[in-house]
């Protein structure tokens, strides 16, 4: 019919096809789950509008490319992988970068007790420090334990005895608590050298005769 009309009117006609095209927009990065624990996994998802459909690229810390595709999964994640991640949506008309999502990898901790030695003279000041080498987030509570019994008055990372006595000898350990749980150090044995002797440490606290005025160890016989 168009050909007949064209011959009758002596006009030329052109057919124009309009194609809907659009550069990427509304680019968003998401993470699942919201709380990420060391040793677990996290899935990153990138969404965006655009025509033709955009391709996606993922970037991690220091803007380093870590993967391609709408989804990127990190398995067996470790604390050092905490940081900001973002994606870029790209088609032939342009590129749009998402806002970053923050991954904070929480983890268990390793605890050690630090002090200058484990043998003290009676009357010395003893300071034990509960040092947490790895923890995310940091501990909010500390508990000191002596011979399997909690020292309820001490809730900080340091335990101080201003004038150590034979009864203060024994096995000490500390526990640190954060939102992920509780971790406990291995026991650390403290020995006390009594004032009647100058060269040897006292024996195990279980062998002390508390309440009697006896030197431990006994002074050498004349």
C-alpha cells in the first residue's frame, strides 16, 4: 500500500525505528549476610538500570579488581579482608560506580598473659596483663581466674597485687569477652619467694602451709 501511495503522491517515505538506550544508573552494591564472621562467607550483589543491560565489575580494598558479574562470593573470609567494596556497572553508553559497602569481619581472639617473670619475692608488686593479640571487635570485659576460681573484683585487662604474699602463688589465667563470645588464656604459674630465703622460689601453692609462720622453702640448717 505504501508503494501505491508513493507512486500516487510522488513522495518518498523513510521508516525510523527508535531503540530505547540508556547509560547505567541507580547502581547499588549489597552484601549478605550483614554480619560477617571469620571463616564464613559473604555474597556481594550489584544491581543497576541501563539499556543495553550493563556488565558488572567488583573492586575491593585499594580499588583492586576482585571479580566480574552481578554477584561475587567470598568464602573462608579472614579479618584482613575487612574493608570497603564497590561495583561498577558498564555498557556501551557509560559506566556508573556504586557507593561502597563495608565488610567488617568479626573474629575470635588469641589471649596471652604478659609479665616480666613468674617468680616474685614476698612483698613485691605483681602486675599481670591480659594481652589480646587478635580480636574484632575488641573485648569489653576481662575476667581473672586463680586456681580455677574467678577473682570477681578484677574486670580489667590488668591484675595488680601491691604486696604479693605466699598465698598469692598459683595458676592464673584471664578471659576476654566480646560480642562474639569468650576466650580464655592458658594458665600461667606464679611462684612467691618467701622473705626468710633469698635464692629459691616457693613451691606450688598447694604445698604451702597457710597461716603458719614457717619459711617456704625452709632456711638452710646451720
